[in-house]
C-alpha cells in the first residue's frame, strides 16, 4: 500500500494538523517507509509462538459479597474536615 500527497493532506485535515505544503512530500516518504517496515513484519512466521502476555485466559479475582454494617461512623468520619452528626459536610457547588 502506497500513500500519496493527497492521502497525507486528507489525514492531516481529519486529524486537524496544519502541515505546510512543503512538508507533505517528506511525510509521504516517512509514512511509506513505516508501511514498508510493517509489511516486512507480516512475513515473520509466528505459527506456534505463544503470546508472552494476554488477558484473554485470565479470570478476574472474585470475592464473596458480604453485607456489613458499614463500619464505625466515628472511624469513617475521623479525617473529615467538617461533619454534622454522622455525615460529611461539603461546600455548596451548585447555586
């Protein structure tokens, strides 16, 4: 797959990147070099090679749902800057 100046101009517009016309030709060369390198990677035989890491075969650790009383309010509110009874007091943010 080869990239031309029109494609680079279109991608730059879609990405909202302002590139001067003088720079477009060098970008064409750079992007074509990157695509050539990627095409070389496609030739590598990876049959039978196990992935080094994958989240596909891992399950999430599960814990039992346990109903609790929520803890001691005095301990929960101990570091709160301001409290009223057993509630946090926060500054008003909506007028």
